C-alpha cells in the first residue's frame, strides 16, 4: 500500500526518469510550442512597436529619430529579436539541422525566462500605477502551459516565481510620488488562486503529453522490435546502419556486415517442436544481443541474424557467437555459419550488403568445420547472376528463354529408349547457356521455382500432344518436382488440368521427387503424392543415395521407380565398395517391388555392370545427352535412337 502511494506520488509529480524516447518527444513538443509562441510574440511586438511609435513619437510631435524611437520601444525590440532568434532555432531543429537536446532545453529556458522577465517588468510599472499584474500572469500562462516541464519542476518554478515576485512587488514598488504600493488582500486571493489553477493546468497538460508520448513510444517500439525475440528488427537495423554510414567519422572500409545462420535449426524445430524452437531463438537472440552490444545487431528472420561490426574485431564476434551455438548446449547438433561482406562505399544499402553476406554464408552450407565465408570479387559475379535469375524469371518464361531438353532413358537389356527425362535449360540473350545448377537452387531459395516448373510441365505436355497428333513415336517423360512446387501451387490440379487439356494418358508422365524433398515430413506433400498415385501418375524417387535419409524415405513412401544417384558411379571400376552398394540397392528395390534406373552412365563398364546386377533402366551421356525435342524426334526418326515397343510405363 505504502509503495503504491509512493508510486502514485512519483508519477503525479514526475519524479520518475523518462525514457530517452519520451525525453526527446517532450523536447520536440516544446520546440513545436515555441514556434507558435515566438510567432505570436513577434506579431504582438511589431504591433506594440507601431503603436508606441505612433502614440509617443508621431502623435506627441517628438522627432522620429533612432534615439527617440528606441527610448519608447527598446523592450519590445529586445523581445522581438529574441523571439526571432528562437523561431529560427526552432525551425532549424525541426528541419533536423540541430539535434542537441541539452542545447534546445537551454534555449527554451532562456526564452521562457525572458518572456516572464518581460512580464514582470511591465507588470511592475502597472502595479506602481495601481493596475493589476496582468502582463506577468499572461506570460506565466504562456510559459507554463505551452512549454512542458515535469510537474515538480513546474511547481518549483511557478511557486518561486509567484511568491518571489509578490515579495518584490510588495517591498520595492513605489508610486511616482514615492508612496509604497502593496497588494490588497483581495488581490492576494486572486493571485494565489491563479497560481494554483496554473499549476494544475500545467500538471494535467504534462500528463496528457506523457501519455501521448508513451503511446507513440510503444508504436515506435513495435515497428523496430522483432516480435518473437524482442531484439531489433531488420527495419531498425537498416536505419541504424544508414545513420552510422552517413556519419563522416565512420570509415566504411573498417566495417563489415555479418550474416549469421544457425545450421540444422529446422531439425531442432521438427524434433522438439515449435515452442521449444521459439524459446531457443529467444535465448540465442538475447545472447547475441549481448555479444553484439557494441555493434549494430538485429534478427532478420527465422534463425537468421545480421550485424554491422568493426572489421578488425570480426573474428572475436564470430568465435563468441559460435561458442553459443556449437558449444553443445542444445540437445540437437547445431552449428553456426557466418557470411561477411565489406561495404565498398558509405552509400551501399544495408539490406543489399546483408544479402551479399547471406550469399557468402550460403556457400558454406553443410560444410563441416567451416564457419565463415567472406563475399569477394569472385563471388560477386555469381551473386549478380543470381540476382539476374531472380529478376528475370518471368521474362525468361514469357520470352521462351527457358527450354526443355530431353535426355533419353534406355532399357538395360537392349539399349532401346523407354522414356526421357525433361530437364530445364535457360538460354539467355545476355548470359548465354545456363545449366540448372545456376538457376534451380536460386529459384528454390527465392520461392520462384513453381513459375519455371509449371512452364516446363506445360511444354512437355504440348510437345507430347503435337507428336501424338502427328503420329510420331512418343515415349513417357519424367519431370522433376521441387519440394516447393507442392507448397507454392496445387501441383496435382495443375497436372490433371494439363493432361486433360492436351489429351495425354496419365501413365505417360512420371513425377520425379528427390529423397531430400521427402526428408521433411510434410502432410501436404504426402497427401499430394497419394493424390497423384490415385490419379494414375507414376512416382519416381530421384537421386537415391545422395542424401542422408534414403532408407528412411523408402520405409515411409511407395514409389514405382527408384533412380539411383550417379554418386556411386564415380570410379566404379576401381571402387568395389560402390559396386557392392549398387548391387544391394538394386536387390533391395526389387524386394520392395520397385523398378530401378541408374543415372550418370558414362562408360562401357558402368553399362555392363549395372545390366549385370539387374538394373532395369539406364540414363547417361553414354547413351545420349539431354537435347531439344526436335533433335530427339530427329534421332528417333533417323534410327540413331531406337524406341522400344514394349510397355514403357
Ligand atoms: P537430376 O534430376 O538428377 O537430373 C540428372 C542430371 O544429371 C541432369 O543434369 C543431367 O544432365 C545429368 N546427367 C545425365 N547423364 C549424365 C552423365 O552421364 N554424366 C553426368 N556427369 N551428368 C549426367 P542437369 O540437367 O544439369 O540437372 C541437374 C539437376 O537440376 C537435376 O538433377 C534436377 O534435380 C534439377 N532440374 C533440372 N531440370 C529441372 C526442372 O525442370 N525442374 C526442377 N525442379 N529441377 C530441375
Ligand atoms: Mg531428375
Ligand atoms: Mg537425379
């Protein structure tokens, strides 16, 4: 109870220290008020000067020279010049040319003091001639209600001013005849009542402005703070970096942007749940905020953090942050990956710099023991290509820069073509021939892959439709599906619409998904695969053996064809272990009721060995490279490629 009362008193009289934001808000409000006050003061003083010159100089027949005019209007001029100076100061402050709060507060105090001083001077003269101290009261009202002071300061100033002035008046005011003038008791009552009313108005205005300031502080905080972790967000980061870089004392060459990524955090989320994942992120964000407390730091998104630090201390920051992540503190193995980018000039936009640091960071993904990669000139080129890909995918699709190449797949027993794989190529007017490695990962990262893939699927259907119409031999085509295709569009509907529109038997199209696509347990993806199967599309498991979860995937999903990755074919002749593994994979697939295909066949040995161990289908440069549809049809027509007559589906 006691502390409640103390708190109430502390709040009421403004004894609590205000945040820097509120203090700044109050100073800003005082400066705005001073603009109105000075403008009104300037107008009143001009009017007073004109009035006095007319009455005491012109009408009184006095000489209109400088000395005479000044004799009657000196005080008005002083106030006018002072108000003008404060007005100019306030306008400079508003335009952002002055930011010092202390200087501004001093200027406001001098101005307020001068106004009240003027009021006291005029009222003293009025009081001596038996009039009320109206000018003093008006000026006090002006100063106490327009400029904001903390309540206890207002009360202190007003109390001292009012009682001090009243004492002065009662002791040092004499009429022209030398008779001392004192305040009558009735005037005293009015005088004190005015003081109390004024103090109350000042206090209430203070609280009203304080609550406004708190509200906008909250809004401002929400705009600059990351919702989940409470550390600064990207917006705030950019603003801070821009300000720092604008400052001429900052040498951009001595700064470096860091992009921090917690590797394997997805697994943490998957295995321990989102709640725990969020808790971990909050904890790490707090620890990072301490580590980067003397730098600019923010959470960008997910498990990504960004910082602008002194380049010479970069290693120190990284090793501290790394110790937080990789120190075995968490139940799941996590590691820190950091990308760095040194800004080339102070004008470079912070977000672009972060993007480059992120790009460098992405290049050490999954590289055990490697924590840091810096963006350099060599990376610059591939980074630009990446930007180009993201910015031009729509145009590439619309203008036909994207083409479908077909790579034949053959039956191992007779080498006859039993199908094709559709592979994307980007033939760009500026960058020339681009292989999928250059654009597929970028489009996946930027969630644009569905634009390319839907175009590829439609082109395949159109090509096949034309061949059917022309009565040419047609082979089934397998198409690559990215994990994001399932997320970004309704692939099942898209494919059903396409086969209907182009009148293509569903068993002529095969859906290839890689094992890495399936390593993340997604309900939507599982459901979509089941829908594909129900509709009659065959499902192929691509790149088997290239990832970490191959066997797991086989346990949980059903596929028609298993495509064995080409990693096993490297130096196959010399590598007996690889030969054993391949034999086992083929045998296992057989037991699981799946057909087999091995990709990347390049040599006689590869072909013979895989045929011997019973792999049903083969694909690789040994038979044919990927080629445009026209070339494929040509090779079939000329007999260079022989198409099997067996059921190829
Ligand atoms: P993938 O689906 O495993 O395709 C097989 C890749 O192996 C192709 O590379 C093909 O050209 C290459 N290849 C075939 N035979 C041989 C060989 O004998 N030796 C060697 N060294 N390589 C061979 P490509 O066309 O560069 O495609 C790379 C990957 O890009 C594909 O791997 C696939 O994951 C992805 N991709 C290609 N086109 C598309 C597409 O339209 N959509 C999606 N989402 N991904 C695609
Ligand atoms: Mg494939
Ligand atoms: Mg493959």
